[in-house]
C-alpha cells in the first residue's frame, strides 16, 4: 500500500536532530512533504532542493513555540501535518528523583507536547484540516521500575493528546499517539552497561518486572517513523485518538 496525503504539504517535526525524529523527517521528505525540522539545537539537516527548513526550538517555552508556528505559517505555509517527537529520559528510583529531575522530564515530555498541540490547534482549527501525532512510549501504559518520571510524563502526554483529539475531531483534525518500546536510539543505548545491553532488553528482567520482546529484536527509528507516517496519511483518515503500540509485543497488549 502506498501511503498518500503528503505531497506538497507542510509537516512539522520536533525532536528532529536524531533518532526517531530524524528518521521521520527523511520519510516525510521522501513522501513529498515540505518539512520544518526542530530541536533544542538547530538540526543539521539539508536537502538539495530546500524542502526542509531547520530551526532551534525549546518546546518547554510556550511563547517560543507559538512564535515559531506563526513564523512557519507566514513564511513556509500552512502546517497540515505534525509530530511531537522531542523527549528526554530520567532513570532513577522515586526516592532518588529530585524535584529538578521531575520538572525537567515533565517540561519536555508533557509541557512540550501541550505547547505544540495548543499552538497547532489554534492554526489548524479555522482550516478544519490537519493530523497530529505524539510519539509517547509504551511506558505510558505499563509501570517501569526506576522510570517513574519518564513513564508519568509520557502518560500525561498520551492523555493530553487524546483529549486534544476529542476537541479537534469534530473539525476533521485527527490526533493520535504512537507508543514505541525499546528502540535503537541514543536514549536507549545510553542505559546499557556493555555490549550485551540489547540482549538483556530483548530477554527482559524478572527482577524489575520487565517483560522481554516477543519479536526478539529492538525497533529501529525507521520502524517507529513508519507507524507515525501511517497515522499522518490519508489511509488513516478514520483513525482518531488512537494509541498505537509499536514495541514488538513487549507490553503484551494491543
């Protein structure tokens, strides 16, 4: 099946400097989009024909998000497609998690999704057209030992996106979530102690109540980006407020 609904449209991607965000930028470009790629530091992305523009954006700053959306709408074109991919991780038990740790994770993973979603709703609503995807995590639906801040922030982002989707669905604007499991990104590999890290993740860890991955492999950034592409496409035209787990079966749920 060839996904459609991308040619000539403007797509916004946060967290585009690497991992899932960078993979998604490439797939959007291949599908014919004009892409606005953002990250805390300006992503080092370029194409020969100028169809991608990169900007520095701190998603924790609501005023900065509003300003960038207004700038893109005025100089690039109306944003039709968007994906909130920016995210940070904190690993540590609750008793060792500081107020600053908690606020940092929520500022990016939850507040950032809120800021972007609100700004997009304001510009998409009058046009009654658009699709928004939040890249959350399977940790939003399954408790994780030593990852309370991350899991709680992703749960907040997931429910915010579903609530936004409920408000925007009558306008024909679709909001959905992709919930990745363990994916080969620096966020994942940064938790590994040695070269056996991937094998341990795939096998699971009963001591911390973590199931393994039934498909016996980690996701690639491209795997997750492809799921986002589907939810942004015309082929997902009747999919709204959905929470799509892309984790190789690791959470043992649909």
